[in-house]
C-alpha cells in the first residue's frame, strides 16, 4: 500500500476529529477493534430501534429498555454530526464515557453514519488508518431481496496488508458473518451497485434508502457520499451534489450519466485509482460542491 494513502487515512476530517477527547480515547479504550466496536455500539440506540421499542431484535433488550428513554427524546443525527459533538454529549450524559453499563436514557440516538464516524475517529486516535464507507447492506434490510443504504468503517491492518471492513452498527444483530471482518461480497459497494444497475445486471429498485427512495437516484447519493468519505469528508445525509438531487437527477443527460459511470469505475478500486480520484476531487465543482440545508 502506498504510504501516502495510509497517511491520508490517518488524518482527521472535520467530521472524525475528536477535538479535546483524543487522548481520552487513546487512554480509556482498549486496543482490540472488536472490543472497541462493541463498546461504541452500547452507547447508541438506532432511531428504528427507538421507534420499534422492545420488539424485533431488541426483544431481549440487547440495545436497552426503550421504555426507559424519555418520551420527548428524538433522533439526534441532525444535532450531533461530528465525532467531537457525539463525544461531548456522551461524556455530558455519563462522564464515565464508553461504559458497557450506560443506561438507555443516556444513550445517543443515532444511525449508521454516526456509528461509522465515531469508530473511525477512535481508530485514527489510536494511529490506525481508517475510513468510512457508504453503500448498501442486504443482510439487515427489512425486506428480503432488498439492499438498504448503510455506512460502515474500514481500517488498515498492517500485519495482513489489507483493509478490514467492520459493521459496528449491526454488530449485535444475528449475522451469518463476523461484523468485525466482513467478507467483501456481503456488502453492496455503491460503485458496484451503480454500475450493475446501469448495465441492467440488477434491478435498480433493489436499492433503497431510509427516506423511501429507490433506484438509481439514491444509488447516486451513496456513490457521492462514498467519494466524499474516501476523501476524508464524511458529509451528512442532507448534503449532495445539486445535479443528483430530487428534481434534477431525472434530467441528467447521457453524457452526465456516463461521467458518473467513469467515477464509479474509479471507485471500484479506490486505492489503485487514488490519484485519479484526488484529481476529480480537486477540480470538479459538480462533485465537490454540495447542496442541502443552508448550503
């Protein structure tokens, strides 16, 4: 692996920067990645779990007793977008920080992006190259045959000379694989999903997101999320390039779609094509500049 690429993924972004908590993460948390991941997951309730209550995969209260969460507590994705913000609130609610005994009422209510970012922040704090990835997961989707938008984390394991993919958000689910060393084929990488759907090899409607959208448009969103993640810019769900937003995507020309195809082909091998992706990142305003919220 190119040392410059690994150094790139050791760097904090505006989203993964732990702020004043870096040394505490180094000192207080174990070094074993699976132990870290399980501790991280015990601090967080997914918004779907909160909505479903003590049913489904939480019938055994593995995520805590949802009846103990204050009735006025809402999903916190919009107000805790960075690792520093998440950490500040974790320590404010329980100054022990990453404790397996965190009570349900003191957990953060966040989705997969935030779990992946927090995990990457911790691994970077410990000196490991790490990156967040955005794609689709078929293994925890609520409907058979579907694949839902999902974010995971990767870290570089020097002793094995490879990226190891981990799904901390789903690590307490009943999976057929190790969530702390995911086989490549179990995750639907956004670049592969885009190219397969464009080629007619898979029905685009198989891919959908939690907002209720399916098909090529949400695949394009995940593709751009993933590009920004690869460039250390783990943007929030509401941000995307203007040309793929609702009302604009349907107007894309064949030339514009072909440009996304070329980007996806580069992203299928992001390390091999890192310099080409960096050139796109540094020159293409349509890819780099975002719309959403006040942007």
